[in-house]
C-alpha cells in the first residue's frame, strides 16, 4: 500500500461534491444485492444504474437513473462509476501491519511470516511504534471507505499491556469515523496459564470490546484451553472470535471442536471463526459433518 495521506474527503473531492446538505449522485452503478429492496433493471453483472439522493449525509432516496425529477438539487454525475456501501472489515491485524521495510518474510510462507512477526514484536513494538502503525492502517482503511473494523491484538507477555491501551486511544480518536473492535490473539495453550489470562482479562475489562479469542491448534491443551475461554466468556457476557485451523494439516479439527463445544454449552453469544483452511483438505463426509455442526452452533465464518 502506498504511503498516501489522502483522506476520504480528499478522495471524494475529485468528484466535486457540492457543499450543499442535499445533492444527487446521478448515474451511479450499484450492485443490486446491496440495495435495501429488490429492483428491476439489473444488468448482466447484477448492477443497476441509479440516481441517489443524499440529504444531510444520509441516503434519502434511490431511483432508476432519470426516473425522478430532483429539480434544482445539485448533481454529481458518476457516469456509471460503481458506488458501494461502506466496507466492514471483520478480521484484520492493525497492530502487526506495515513492518515489511524493517522485517521481511524471507520465504513468503506462513511459518516464516509468523517467525518474522514474533522477532519484530520482541525488538520494536513499543507503544509509540504500535500507535504509528495502527494510525497508518486506520487512515488507509478510512480513505478506502471502511466504516467498521475488528482487529486482533497480539496479547502475549508484556505486549498485552502495551498494545491494548494504544488500541483504546485509537478507538476514541477514530470514533464517529470508524467503529473499532478488538479481540485478543494468543496461542490456545496460554488459555491454561492463569497469570496470562489474568493480564488478558484485566486489559479487556479496561480497554476491550466484549470479545475474547485465541489462535487454536491441535495441541494437547486445546479442549481445556477452549473450556477456560468459554467459561470466561459466559461469565463476562463476551463474544468469542477464534483463529481456527490456519494450516495445511488435514488432521486439524479445531473448528469441529469449537462448534461441538458451543452446541453442548448452548453458548448464547456470537462466535466468529477465521481462516478454517484445513477444512478444504477434509474428506467430503467429514467436511459436511463439520459444516453442519458450525451451522447448528450459529457460528459465523470469515
């Protein structure tokens, strides 16, 4: 990503948006599935050419292009440019991005990326460093139209108490522009470490978003660690967000374990799982059983 300082206002200025509170975006190409109500006139790719009336920063009316006379309302002709709803990024890592110039991934694979990140974290992740990289991530996300973002926060050792206050400050600074949430990220084995979990719980109480999570792997502590996290989430009324089976190991089954645990406990809050890479390597029957359990548990996948 280029080191651009362009804001969303700067991007829209190229189209000459009027200063008036009420104006029309004419001939916008809009994806039919993003509309609040079904509409005819969709083209082969599922888009419609529409006029959008904006009033005081909100969409007041959507109509087929040219179908409504908006009188002398100021108009911006988009000439068929695509207009999209604002983006929601539900899985990102704004605490660990933008380290490439000082710590590259020499082989381009996941284990090397993980090792490079851990080394860089130990050497460089001061509060000032994390804050600067978070700010660049958020400026970039905002310029490209992101309105809500959930980030994972590396929560290991001393880093836990460094990064969470920085995130909380960023959340306040960006309030009204990007709605920010965060979930802790640590290996599932650490869920069995009482001292570690006391740190995580304290940071979530002070700075969190009501979301608890971890990176799950097929380790002996998987069931016990998940049990501790479910217990804590139930006690606190928190949601859960897991990194799951982020590997090419066809034997990885953490997704199924999480789904079955959620069903058995009748977990009342939302659960989001990310990656789930190994599912693609399972036999068809096993994959169907896992997907069925995920659906019955009401788990969302990203």
